[in-house]
C-alpha cells in the first residue's frame, strides 16, 4: 500500500483511508507493507527502494487529493503522482489498483492520466481484498466497485466497466483501521497533536457542488459507537494521541448518532479531547452542544458556506439563513470554539449576499471563534454545479475537469469579494484558504506542538498574520482557464 499524499497544508493528515484498506488486506491474509510518501524527500527514490526490498505481487495506490481546490493558487498533485506511477511500472509487474477520495471523484480521468488500468470508486476494504485475491486480472477487473480504463485487458465480448462508476457495495462489517500498525503517527502528531477518526460514512444530502456522496456513498452508514471508542482507546495507547478529529461528512447527522457516540465516550471514561471537521447548522441543539462539551469536545468546524438565503438556496444546502443564525446563537453561548466555513462566489452570490455573510462574520464570529473563507468552488463532473457552469460558460464542454476548474458567480469578481471582506469585517479572525498554504505555517505548527500550545491551531490565526505578510499577495490572483 502506497499512500501518495504529500500535501502538508493546512496540516499533514494521517492516511486513515489507506490504513483502513491495508488493515482489511492484512486481515484477509495478505502480507502487507505500507509506504507513506508524506514526509519522504524523494517519492520516486522511496518507491524504487521499497519495490526492491519487498517485491510485491500487488500494489495499492491511495490517492486522497487531486489538487488543492484553490481558485486563487491552484495546484494539481497529479504530475508528481505520474512520476511515481512511472517508477512503479518501470520496476514492477505487480497488479496495480488505485483508490482514494480523489480517484473516486474522477476515476476514468485519473486512470487515463496515470496510464493505469484499475481503480476503485468509494470504499476500498472489500474491493481491494477481492481485487488482489482474484485468480487472474480478468476476474479482478470484474470486482464490484472496480472501474477499468478503456482498452485495459479484458475478456472478449465482456462489457467494459469503464462506464461503471457506482460506488462499491456498502461496507457493513467495519474493520478497525489501526493507524499505529501502518504509519509513524508520531510524525503527524509532531505537526498537530490530533489524529482522525471516522464514525460514519455517506451523506444523504445533495448539495449542488458536492462530491462526498461519490466518495462515501449516498446514504448514512454508521459504525457501532463502541467500536469507534475502542479505536480511540487503542490509538491513545498505541500512538500516545490525546486528541481526535471526527472526519465524518457531517458530525451531527444522521439524527441521534452523535448522542450515541458521545454517551459511549462518557460511559467508557475516555479522557481525550475531540473536534469535528464538519457540522451542519441545521437542527443543532443546546443539548447537543452541552453533551459535546461534557465528552471532551473543545472545537468544531461548522460549514454553512453562506449566511445569505439566496446563496444557500442556490447551493441547495437544505437549510436557510435562520438555521445559520440560530446555530450561531447557540454556539456563541457555548464554550466550544467554532470555525465557520464560507464558500465565497457560489451561484447567486452578489454584493448583497456577500454583505449578509460579512454582517454575520461581524456579529457571530466571536473572540473564541474563527472563519475560514474559500473563494470560488471547484467544479466536478456530474454535479449540479457542473451543469450550471456549463450553462453559464464558466467551463468548456470538453473540459474533463481533472485539472482544477472553478465556479465563481458572474455577479461579482473575486477581487471585489476580497475587498468587501477586507473592508467589511471588523476583526482579524478570517482565514483565507491561500493563507493556509504559507510554508512558514509548517514551522509554526511544529513549534506550537513542541511547546504544547492548546489546539485548535486556527485560533492563533491572528498571531500568525505577521508571518503571513510576505506570503500574501503571491496567491491573490484568480486563475481563469476559460
Ligand atoms: C476531513 C477532511 C479534511 C480535513 C482532514 C482532517 C484530518 N485530521 O484528517 C482537513 C480539513 C484538514 C482537510 C484538508 C484538505 N482536504 Co480534505 N477532506 C476531508 C474529508 C471530508 C474526509 C477525509 C477522510 O479522512 N475520510 C475518511 C477516510 C477513511 O476515507 P478515505 O481517505 O476516502 O478512504 C476510503 C476510500 O477513499 C478508499 N481508499 C482510500 N485509499 C485507497 C486505496 C485503494 C487502493 C483503494 C482500493 C481504496 C482506497 O477506502 C477508504 C476506506 O473506505 C474528504 C471528503 C470525503 N468525504 O472524503 C475531503 C477531501 C479528501 N479533501 C479534499 C481536499 C482538496 C483537501 C485539501 C487539499 C484542501 C486545502 N486546500 O486545504 C486539504 C489537504 C490536506 C492534506 N494535507 O492532504 C478533497 C480531495 C479532492 C480533490 N479535489 O483533490 C476532498 C475529497 C473534499 C472535496 N473537495 O471533495 N480535509
Ligand atoms: S456538502 Fe455536506 S451536506 Fe451537502 S452533500 Fe456534501 S457532505 Fe452532504
């Protein structure tokens, strides 16, 4: 298993998905070696050395990110990945399978670009076991969830699976990912003392721009809370981790699950800190926030994306301005630190709607909180946003969208949006996506971790602004491809 992700901004993230698939392969009886490319100096050299040492029969490539989704400073990770794939092909005849979130979103395009034959869409545990266990490459290519590149070897007359991009059958029998077995968790913990944990997969909503359903599936599938807590306790012991981030698509859905999970944390007396990478404003209650505090949650990321009704409706978020304001009132009265995420420049965004978001930022992002601003929205095939972007001429019909393409409302410009935010928001608690890519932040994170600064690190954004002074400006110009 090769985890190919080398991005370290906004922070290096432990390869939980790759570890999960590796563990499933191990439990199925394969002898598995894990190569994490995140911190290696030269990925091609590292891969060649590992191939020489281990000589695998099968190679699983995990690709989390395709690009940085940054309209103002876009960067694709695929050219570097292609070098890695070429090194693999040059040194090994092993059966290769590629998977991961990035691959699940654009499987055919990724296969074409990398000149690989087989990819998995969605969860990898079952598909990888079946693929590597298949008696021949023909049978491997027919495993549910596996997508085949056009022209890849297959039996005469058999229907090509290149068009079949349905996610693999739901993973009902969850295994435990056991990060400690696969990665050097200490290297991640030295940069931010938090490890990821996933309590559920899927999302039943259909927001206009979103790809998560492609990666995780279209319905909620929750893990037994006891198993999630077992994993946390084991990770505290094995990795010496004290804080965990729930990376579920939405932490407070489906209804009732967060209560079961956090009650289990309390029942087992787990003394850890927790945060969550995505909460919906919809249906949030004061009781839930109190339970989160009691269970050890100290911060959360909440993702309204806009505070204006018209933009929320156009993004098909399934909640309105009142829901956002009500959630803000509740969070404002709690001890939890909230990072409010906004996508600026969505459909229907204009000076009026952005003005409502600016007013929200001034009113509700208090001294314990922060706001994270992303300008422009990455367009992916098959989404409602793609259809809209085609109608409005924001992307060309022949663009396969593998290289980053973005939507930005025709009623505003990114420069004007930034000017409105800079002049309208009366505090320094807004973090822009481009700011998080400043290399100096890596050093600040390491220092923060070494001296034991309390998390979340985004709370120090105001202090880091000086260090960012020289960096800002390098990534301020939007890139329009069409
Ligand atoms: C939580 C999250 C974050 C958190 C991570 C917190 C943490 N402590 O880990 C934060 C906010 C930090 C973050 C940052 C970024 N993220 Co993010 N993130 C996610 C999210 C919501 C969940 C990721 C996760 O951990 N899932 C849980 C694990 C278990 O699932 P998994 O990795 O997908 O693995 C499963 C399958 O993919 C598959 N699989 C994985 N590997 C393999 C290998 C093989 C061979 C096979 C067969 C299968 C397989 O099986 C696994 C188990 O079922 C996803 C969206 C999503 N729903 O997937 C986006 C997502 C992965 N992020 C994305 C991006 C772009 C980023 C950033 C680059 C954004 C930025 N510019 O800052 C950074 C990069 C950070 C980095 N260093 O890599 C994109 C990637 C797509 C793309 N366009 O490239 C996604 C898909 C969101 C999106 N826009 O659609 N992210
Ligand atoms: S944006 Fe969030 S709520 Fe909407 S479909 Fe995606 S994961 Fe679900």
